């Protein structure tokens, strides 16, 4: 597939450092074979996350200067409210400092102790906030998501039939929320169709359950709908976004992704005044007064601008085009990954690429480390290494062993993607020589961020 040329030119540059393989061998050892310990300065192409790592536009930087820093009632706050009304059609918006803060101020108002939250898939922090609210998160993704090798237009979808079965099984009074993550990050940045969102909303409504969208990558999801769903080819992204959100009661958003800011988040509420009151009551003690919600006025200004830039048709064509370019190069070379490529990340199938490494020697992690050694690329494990241990201290075997390469927005060029593709292909050629890893120290929770490993 041809590379889609950038709909922007570069006005400011940030040098990145090339290192030698010898240096990287030393750096990795000093980092205890954990990519989170690497200094960013020792990384050439940093694909650890697409969150907060995008490049703001000159309009956004100009907005930074215009930001109104009033404690209460600042201009930038009203500009953000207007943008949310205009783009999503929602009456209420509460800015917060990032996505997990949106979860923190909304979920305890929706979930009572012992209730379930059923999602296509929960992102890690969402799962954590459901649990912190006393609820139980249940993933209910469609079967297609579970086979990386097979094409499907909408691998992010909810299994709606199963959703209804679960609601009946648990009892509707025991389900506090139905949640749709768009795109579905944990399944590989896979999109969800309008049809699926509509059907999910109908089930939620039938049982009187609040339907929430986790909107981190709402714009990328809309682009996939335009490309793949019948009847949407001639619609504008903005119209697709509006339709999608019309089916939900509320959304939580990490604005660090599709709204292309380095920090920020939003809770959007369609029209439920009581829900908004509850969210405000949570925001003030945790995030700050409602007209800034943990952000500086300048951040609100950049966010209001970024929401529009994120849904620009030309930008999205380039953005998803970049992913498809990388995907087609790897497909051609026979590299296994969650296929088709997602909106924000390539999920390499380390289980298929390194079949000789068992789950408890962490193939996803081994591949991530090999990418660093090969070309100074930083990726991360989404597999058994990340899953950690069960309450008895026994290693969990993950259903997947992925290595995630998340692509920051408007940051890297075609040449960088070629470096990435070449590195992966070179590793594939000598895959059988790659060894697994062993953990020599780990903390009790979220071990993947800080554990120490050694090669086997
Ligand atoms: N929801 C989804 C779907 C996410 O991907 C993330 C973050 C969050 C919520 C939380 O937002 O980081 O602003 O607090 N995902 C990042 C990632 C960290 O690398 O995938 P946050």
C-alpha cells in the first residue's frame, strides 16, 4: 500500500539520537530488560504509547498563548464546552486532567458495590476504576477479535447476544453500566461499527442501564466506519461522530489520543442533569474546580482546538494510511499481527512469531526487547508479562502474546516507519534464535512497569 503523504509541513524539529547496537546492549542490561526503565533519550523511535505523545499544531500552540487562566469561568473553558456541544451534541462536559480521571469521577456515580460493568473490552485503567468503585468488569468482545490471523471489518465489536444473556444472568439491577471502548485498544485498536453501537445501546436501553462510550480514539473509529461500513462512505467524519455519540448517555475521554494534546480528558454527558451534578461533586475534591478540572486554561484551549483537528478527514486519511502502510509491509513479509492493523497501533503476534518461547518466558516482552536491540525502537508487551500473577502468585497465561507498537500522531515520517518495518522483518528472519526472559524481581501490583528481568 502506498504511503499517504502528510497533510502538514514541519515547523519545528526535535532531534532524536541514534545509538549503536553495543550501546543498546548495555542500556538494556542497565534497564533490567524492562523498557519502562529506558531513558527516552536512548530510544530512536518511541512507540511505547500514542497517548500524550502527539505533535500539537501551530494553532494549538497559539491557543496555549491565548489560554485563559482565570480560576473560575475562564474563556477557554467555555470554548471547550462549545466544542463538545458542537462535535458530540452533548449538553454537559466536565474537563479533567486525563482519561483515568474521567473514569475516577464518573464510575463511582454509576456503579454500586457488587454491580457489573459490561464492556466490549475494558482498558486497564477503566478496569481498575470499575473495581475501585466496587464493581466487577466483564469483557464481552466478539469472537472475531480472538483470531489475529483472520480479517474482519470490526473486530472491536461487542458480542451483543452475549451481552443480553449476561444481563439476564446477572439480573439487570446488578448491571450498573454498559461500556463501549472505541476503538477497542485491548483488542488491537480495532474499530466498532455504528450498527454494533446502535444494537448495544438498544439492549442497554431495554434494561434501563446507562450506556457509556470510552472515547479515547473516537475519531479513528469514525474513519474506519467511513471506510468499511455500508452507507457511510459519503458521510463526513463529523456526522459519523455525532451519530455514534447520539446512542450513548455519557462518555469518558482520554484527550491525549485523538484530541492530540499532551494532557487532558473529558467526561461528556448527553442531557442527564443529575448525572452531571454527581460528576461535578466528584470533580471538585479530586480534580479541582469545574471550570478547569485539573488542567491549566491553556490546556483547555489546546484541547478545544485539538478536538476539531482530530476529526479532520485529510488528517485521518493520513493517520490511518500510515498504519495501513506499515501493516501492508509486514503482511507482505509474512509477519503475523492482529489483522487488519488497528487505528493507533500494530499488535505483533509474538506467540505466532516466537512459537518456541512459552508464555511464562514472555514472548511479547522478548520481541519488544529485540526491537530495541535491533534498531532502538521502544514497544511494549501486551501478554502474559503484562497480565502478571493470579492472587495465589501463579503466572497467568494470557490469551494473546502481543507486542504493541503504538504510533504517536503527526510525529514520525515514512522513513521512521520503514526503519520499524525493516527491523521487524530482520527479526523475523532470525526469530528461532531469540530467547525468552525470566523475572528476577517484581512488585505485587502492575508489575510490568517496574519488574526486573534477565535473558534465559
Ligand atoms: N481508555 C483507553 C481506551 C485508553 O487507551 C486509555 C489510555 C485510557 C482510557 C486512560 O487514559 O492514560 O489519559 O488516563 N491508554 C494509554 C495507552 C495509556 O498507552 O494505551 P489516560
